[in-house]
């Protein structure tokens, strides 16, 4: 037999209420851990899909001349007002 310690010799007996509360707490924590794992897996899957979609659409955005049209629009919006 191993050396007895305070924890092994004098285990406190839980009351009926404490044991039920501990069981409920353990079950709730396992449910929360499962939900967290599912959420993390879904987030990773969606992130991968978004990055793949961005990578697929990246060459379409590098069309020559498309950037100059966007710059012309933004330049027309930033005109200053005339002083009266």
C-alpha cells in the first residue's frame, strides 16, 4: 500500500446535495466543452472556406484599369467646396 496522506486517509464524504450538485456541475462542464469544440471546429471550417474563396477571387480583382476607376470615383467625392 502507498504511503497514506491526508487526502487519501480522510476523504470527506459529500452530502447527498453536494454529490448531486457535483454531478450536475460535471455534466454541465462536459456539455460546455463539447459546444466549445463544435464552435471552434465550425469557425475553423468557415475561415478556411473564406480564405479559399478570397484566394479564388483574388486574380479577378487584379484587372488592369479597375483600380484607376475606383480612384477616380473617390477623387470626385473629395472635391472641396467653394468659398462664398
